[in-house]
């Protein structure tokens, strides 16, 4: 599917900013998917669950990813890019809120499932969106940007959470509040600047 941006000059700075905004949103969601990992020992100490439960928490994330891929895999082409990107970001924010308010293992598991849903919804759609939104003179580099946003976000998540838990107080709250702020900024990039690639993106 080819992007259609009838009101925007493909060579204008705003087109490039929209492209960067989509890549930024991609990275932010991926940060959220790996951010809880270094915090598991803190959760384990706080809630007293076993090492086996950490494995189950990882499995809960995988379940969310697979469920999202199976259910929403083709929705991006049917509904448009922006609704799916919006849904993925909202799942990421809801996951942050669940983790922020977590008072036991059940909420940690729920947060990981919802985080997996955000990854499953977002990954394929965001990759295509970044490729479609690339300005003509950046098309050859768009795949690199999409991959960097994905892998970079996955790598930055544990680094961010690890640094916060090491050097600042209340990592189980502060980490998610910071990510919520980043996700809200990404939401503005998607909802305010995203140029529709099909009529349904305008809905």
C-alpha cells in the first residue's frame, strides 16, 4: 500500500518530522516492553514470589504478543495504520499504569500480558508505517530507521529501568511515570502528525 499525502510536500521538513515521529513512537513502545525486566528482583523481594514465577511472567508477555499477532495481524491493512498505532500506544500506557499500581503478583502478570499486547499490535504496523512515511530521499534508509527504533527501544528499556533503580528512589513508580510521559509524547506524534496512508486512517 502506497502512502497518500495530498496536502504535504514529500520534500518538506514537516514530512521528515512525521517520519521521525513514527520512529520515535515505535522506539517508545519497545522501551516499554523490556523496561520491567531489571525490576523483577525488586518485585520478587516486595511480593515474595519464587524464581519459577519470574519464568511465568516472561511467558505472560509472550502470550500477549502471540495473542495480539493472531487477532490483529491484518487489521492494519483493513483499518489503517493510525488506529492500530494508537491502540498499541494505549496498551503500553495501560500496562504502565498497571505496573505503577501493582500490589501483588496478579497485577505484575496482567501488566506483562498487556505489554505483550502492545508489542504484538505495534511491531508490524509501526515497521510498515515508518517505511511508508519516509521522505523519498530517505526511502533507502527507512528500513534502517525502523530496525533501529525496534532494536534500540528493546535495548534502551532495561538500561533506563536499571539506571533508575540504581540511582533514584522509588523505581517501581518513577520508571513507569517517565515512560507514560514518553508514551503521551509519542501519542501526540501519531495523532497529530501522522499522515494517513489510506482513507480509514482519517477515522
